[in-house]
C-alpha cells in the first residue's frame, strides 16, 4: 500500500507537467492582450510595452514556459499580474473557503443521498421510490445559479433568516452549501439506488435472508458494504468537482473562494494566477482520486495494491 501510494504520487508529476503545458499554450492562444487589459484603454503604447516586458510576454513562448517550469520546480508560482502578490499566498488565502464549502456540501449530500438511495432500492417501484427518483431528477435538472437566487429571495430577502452572501458565521455557509449539495445529492441517491438494487438481487442476499437475519442487518452489513465501491467513486469524483467547479455558487453568494479568484483572474488576463490555480486544482483532484482508491482497499478486502 505504501509503495503504491508513493508510485501514485510520483506519477502526478508528468500529469501536472502535461496540464501546465496545455494550460500555458491555451492561455497564450486566447484573444486579447493581457498588458493592455492591465494598463487600461487610456494607457500609452510605451506603458503597455513596459508591462509586457515586466510580465515577460515579449519573450518567445518556449522561453516563457521554461521559466515557468523552473520556478514551479522550487514551488514558486510567481506573482499575480493584477495584485502583484505571490500567487501561492493568494491561493492559500482562498483555498480554505472553497474547501469548507465543498466539504460541507459533500457531507450534506452523503447524509441525504445515501439513505434516500437505500430506501428507494429496498422499496423499488413504490411511491417512495418514485418520490426519491423525482427529487433526484429535479436536483440534476435544476440550474445551480437559479436555485441559489431563489434561496436568497426566500430566506434572505423575504424571511430575513440567513445572510444573502459573504463569509463570517455558520449562517453564511448554509445557503451556498444547500445550493451546491442539491446537484450532488441527486447523483449520490441515484447511484446508491442502482448499486443497492444490483446487490440486493444477488444470491448471497437471499441466503442471508433465508438464515433469518434481521432485514436491517442484511441491508447494512451485507448489501450496503458491497454496494459502496461505485458510491465511493461518485462521492470522490463529485468532491473533486466541487473543489474546482463551485464558480457559480461562489459568485451568487459572493463567497471569497477559488472559483471567484479564477473568474476575476480570467477577466483580468492574469496568467500567473490562472496557471497556479488550475495546477492546484489538478493536484487536488489527483489526491482525491488517490484517497478514493485507498478507501477501496479498506471497504473491499479483496482489493490489493501491493
């Protein structure tokens, strides 16, 4: 297990280099001059050229990439072209906020989605099953930004129960968490239902029931444990997506996370900040997938990585 973990961590290096190369080329292919955006429309050509030189944009692209990789080797992501602060410093200031939002959202989604999927699988094709399925379809189909705005109108503007945006107390976390979890809970509920129904149709479940075991024991100990692998996969993928894809939710609720940081950086053509943020997201996504693979071995003893 230890050797497997080390191999997976080492294998992230070429993946991150590939991401950085692709991202570097795509950013330079975008229309618009970053120096002009930073200098403003009223700036003189001399000022724009000075900013271009300061950012290193006057050099060939392979020279720019070589310098970027050499800095990356010593964990230096450069300085933001917009704020002149170190990229790593700004990321560390925003990342905990996004991590908090993603963690609370995935926790809420698991607490609601897994029991709902189990109930739907145990009582298939009943009113309860149709109710869970309908809510799942509603959650998947509903635009996140629309739900966020409706929650703000209801709980902030009309009832004055919760703040409409910002960060500070636990009340600020409620609405963005519910908004973000609505999409994920639907996926988890549907996957749990599907996986549980497949396991419940197996012969060993029939054997367990014929032995007179309590239905609760059969469902939790025998069925749920064997149905967890695909559920863990979905939870891991969704958590990774939440870390990098909470842009709309953070924008609606003025949440100072990584999503808003990337949007602001893209609008300002802040290449160092965009590159650093995407690389951090890529690294986090790889680590989440590694953790999911390690959990597989814990849940299913038949899985060995050595």
